[in-house]
């Protein structure tokens, strides 16, 4: 069993786990930075970051997670300490990159995928491409692919058009501020990622745990938080799994693994137990 995590924050460990191994792992024409804690245990835990995230996002939980199984934490191409070779950054490419990395490091399936934020989209696309290799999912405050559309649908047409245009302008301005590289390409590919996960059909009965943060941060509104939770419930229903849990937190912000790591551990342990 392998577990994927996702995030976008930067938490640094005061002390590294004693058996932590860091290295560059070659896949194709480039290398990915990896952090592993191995003990040849049956359960494998792979940490997957969210939009523009790096290994730093999950370093503070590596040691605790290693009590459940072997751990792999990695930087995607063009992020953190990994090479940048100008490859596409859509979810299908990211899923195939991860699969190549797992093979290169001789980590055998099945994998439990655990993802934070946009990483939830990447994990679901991975599961649709490699369905027989997935044994479970833990999605930590995952980004619903239909959140913006669902929120806009509640507004009058004129207001909806105005906000859509403002979103477009804000995205263009944000991209201008970003340097060339992996971070910029991940931002550019967001809508493609949403389109890919919408088009992928994945019916499964593997255990799935979802965590929703209900704490308001930055530009959050009560409406956006409730809508996101509702869409995550819809996702759980559509998967047809009989083994599902939806945890909510008013304590943790979007980075649940930083604000309330014990809740993430609870979700991971539940999926492992299934």
C-alpha cells in the first residue's frame, strides 16, 4: 500500500529522521529530488504536494507517517530541488511522472494515494490511469474541479460575467509576475487539470477519506467553504465506494497537515485499517 500527500506550504524539520535518505532519482532525461524513509514494510507512503508545492510541505510529518510504513516524499519536475526540463504540467503528465518515479525506485503497487489541495486532482487522475494499482485515497482539503463554476451559478448573469472577466484578468496578471519554470507552468495548467479529471471516469470501492477545512482564510467566504464541502460529498457519492469518511475541521486552515496533523494521521490510519 502506498500513500500520496499534497500541499503548498513550507515547514522545515528541526531534526531529520535518523533513517532519512535524500537523493536525485533519474527518470527519462531529468531527475527528481526524493526523500525516503525505508524499512521494507508492506505499507508504502508517498507524499504528493499540491499546486507548486515541494517536499518541504510535508517534511514535518515524515517521521510520524514512517510509523505506518515506508515513506517517499518528492518534488515534481521544475519544483523544489528537481530538474526543470519544460515538460507539460497537466494532471495526466504529473500522474505518469509519478508512476515512472515509483518504478525507478522499485516501489511496488498497490498504492494508497493521499493528496492535498490540487494534488487531489492529480491523485484521482492517477487512479483513473492506473486503477488496478490503487488501494485507497486520502484527500486533504482537495480542490473541487467545479468549485468556481458552482459558485458562479448562484449569481445573476450580469454579475457572473463581470466576475468571470475579473478572474481572467487576475490570472493573466498573476502569470506575468511568475518567472519561467515549473511554478508558472503548473498555474497555467490548472484549467487543463480540471478538464482532465472531469473527463476521467473512475468507479471504485477502495476506501476514501476526505478532510475539509471549514476555517475561513484569505478570500474564503462561508458560501465557498460550504460549496467545497458539498462538492466533495458529491465526489464521494459518485465513486460508489462503500468505505468512505468525510472529516471536517474548524481548527485547521487549508494546510491541515500543518495546523492539525493529528487529523491527517487519523484519516490515514482509517484508510490503512480498511
